[in-house]
């Protein structure tokens, strides 16, 4: 079935075109077209993954020529399907399928209902192109498709200035990282003479590409991952992206967009692995990100913003794993996170749909009113907190085990990351685990515990919303078991260029420490918030900490009031002059010249036949004279 993998991204692309062109004439606004396209891709993806699990692990590769600009400069167009791609194809199509099913009920009645489903299909197609691309230019195409779709989807309700602002912020912030990404592509092309991923990796491993070029190229590629996956210091766009519809939030945070940055590092891992400096950079940035995001989640009142900062923190776990040599652990956590984070966002959407508010201060007591939603949300929340035996426990503990081995244990053979950096990752991971459990407990009690603080009578969601929640809850509970045993995810994702690390090894001491931190966080959160919303948040008693967290470490102030205003203040007069004098001057000058020419021609077009005859006669005589002169010469 790997030969049919091209259909997985192609079908959503076709669905996007069909819905966009004739969706309003189709049943249910064209939504079934997008759902059927993703469902077909899901079946193909599952078949491919089952083949990989059964032992068919040879990579399938097909390539052609996109364009040629002379000898030695060709732009390839091709597809690679290996174990890593098989796992991600299943993740993307699964989450997208259930998000689209959920959206039918959630977005019913929206004035741009049809356009919403068209954009969802294109968004999914962009991520699937990234997954199967065999070269960095094609990967960049899918990468940028997701970028523009995120702008459209976050700003779906663009009439609200906050939504429009969030869409612009997401687009521009990720573009900053993409500038580095594109520069990295051309640095590696310069070193390898090709855009093909396999040839670039072969050039790195054979030594044909110098270590300086590898380090520069990897560092620049990681800039793109920082932007897309919301790592410090470009993480500021991700919480504001909650302005979009909840299904969009689920898709961005679980299976597309933010997952692309982690996938990029995983796909190009031999390039990153060849540079100790870049691996240290990845690990340090990830450690900073996981801590600062977890702290910010503690002070949010908007339930979707709590989950947004949680995503930033969990993505940092994945990056940290890649930074300390835990390639399989990072991909494993990407796999499990997709299920429990999609579940949490969609369950939060059901709650918002019932109480008509995102604010947890207007919730409470919903466990009785919405028992199914509460049960599924609880599964996702405990998986996020890393409670055994739910999925997050297995993947998060494998990351911590790899960090412990690299930093305090026997080390990882050939790992370029320093032991000190690996130790920082382990400590940051344990502390973040405690903070994660703490904000999870706070979110659970403020949303579902104590008494209802809102207005109206909330009720359970309809079947179209509950069915995806139940399916994803099963995934959040059981997805972690794919990491156990000899035939596990760590063996599925092996490639000829990146051999498998073998089955995961569990360290009982690490498991005990991580589990103790998670349980302590849950207990503390329960003690603080089980009675519902406190009159005064506990961190308010530490004014410097509270103020810093409320201002999100002042990064938005630095970017928007500092950099943006400084740059625009310096450039605005020059750009105004350029726009008014050159751009507008050229356009207005063309119009004025046309008007004056027309006025002159008006006198020629008099309507008198004798003048036309005279002009014709003179013209013929003139042509005859010219021809005679030319012939005479």
C-alpha cells in the first residue's frame, strides 16, 4: 500500500478544491467531501502502518523532476514513505478525521461553514505533504500551506479585531522562524548539491559536507522548528491562536502546524545529531520553554489558553528528547500527545459550547451536568499529567529516562550533547511534570468541581460531538502501549539512515521520581482548588512572580512595543515616501498620461468623413514614399 501513499495528501487537496468551488451546492455545505477524503487517507495510512508493524519496513521512494535550471541544478519532486512517515500519516489523518466529524455539529450555522471545511482540508493536506516529502523544497511547500491556512483559520471570525490580530500575529511570528528555515535549506543545498533529504543526510554522514556547514544549516533549520512548534522565544503566537474556532485549535495543537517543527527535526535528525552545538541548543531552549510555559498555564483563566501553554510545554518535552538523543522517545511523545491533546481541546469545546464562555471562573460543577464530557476530559487530563497507565505516562517517562541516561547514567554512545545539558533537561522535565499536574488539577476542579458559577443550565453535548471524544479517549488511554515490547514504535520508525534504538528501557527510579512529582502536583492542586475558584489566586501573594506571569515575561511588550514600533517608526517615513512618490506616482502618472492622450485623440476623431479620407490619402502617400526610398537603396 505504500505505492498509494500519494493519495493521502492528494485526496484532501482535491476535497479542498471541490468544496471551495461547488461546496455550497453539495449536501451539508460540502463537509462530507472533506470527511470522506480524510477517511480514505486514514484507511490507506492504517494499512501502511500495519504493514510496517508486520515487518515491511523498507522505505518506499519515488522521485521525479519538478524543474531544471541547467546541469546540476534540478528541483526534485518525490515522496518517501518509511516507518516515521507511516506513524505520522496515521496521527494526522486520525486527528483530522475526528476533528472534521466534530466540526459538523460544532460549526453548524456558521456563516462561513463551507469555507471552514475547505480550509480544514487544505490545512490537513499541507501537513501530509510535509510528512511524505522527500526533499526540503517540497517540504517547504507543505510547511507554507499550513502557514497560510493557520492565518485563515485562526482569523475565521475576522470581524472580531482580536481574532484578526491573532491571525496576523501567528502568521508573522512563524514567518520569522521560516526565514531561518529557508536559509538553512539553501546552506545545506550548497553543501550537498541537492535538496533531497537522503542525499543531504548521506553528505553529512560521509563527511562531504563540512562540520561548519552542517552546524550552520542545522541551526538555521531549527529556527523554523522554533517558530512552528512554539518554542522560546517565538512561542508567543500559540496562545493567541486560541481566538480561532475550537476544532482549529485541536488540529493545530495535536496533529498539524506545531507537530511539523518536531517532525522536521526528527526527519533531519542525522544532520542535527552531527553537531553537538546544535543539539545543546535544542536541549537548552526546550528546557527553558517547558518550564516557562507550564508556569504560564498556572495563571490562565481561559481554559483553551491553559491547554495552549500546555502544548508549548509538551512540545518542549519532545524537543528535549531529540536534544539528548532520545529520537524514539520524542516521536513517541508526539504520537501520544496527539490523542490526549486533541481530546482535551475538543472536550473543552464541548464545555464552551454548553456554558457559552471560555472563562473557568464561569464554569464549575459540570461533572454532574456533562458526565460523558467530564469522563473523557479526565482521561485526557490524567494522560497529560503523566499518570499510569495512560499514554502520557509511557512517553514522558521514556523521555526522562533518556535524559537521565545521557546526564547521570552511563551515557549514550556517540551522543554529542554534553552531560551537563542532559542533566538540566532531566531536572527541568521533573519540575515541569510537577507543574503540569498542578495546572491540570486546577483546570479540572475549576471546570468540573464545586458548584456551577455560570448562567443558564449547561447540558451534555450532542452525539456528533461526543463520539469523537469517546474515540479519542480510547486513544489517549491506550496509545502508550505501542511503545512497549520488541515490536514497538521505536522499531517502526527505523530507517536505513537512522537505525532503531531498540525497545525502550524503563528506569524504575526515574519512573518513581516522575510519578511522585505528578501525584504531588495533583494533590497540591486538589488541596488548593477543590472548593472551586479562590477569592484570590495563590500566586498573587507573590507580587513579582504574579506580575511577571500576567505580563507573560514581558515578551509581547518587547516584541510589539519595542521591536515592532521601533522598526516601523524608523521605516514608516521612508516607506510612505516610496509608496506615495514612486508607487502611487507611477500609477497616477500612467492614468494622467492616458487621460491627456485621450484628449488629444479626441480632436482627431472628429466624425467628418472628408477629414478621414484626407488622412487616408496622406497616409498612403507617406507609405509609398518610404517604400520607394527603401527599394531605391
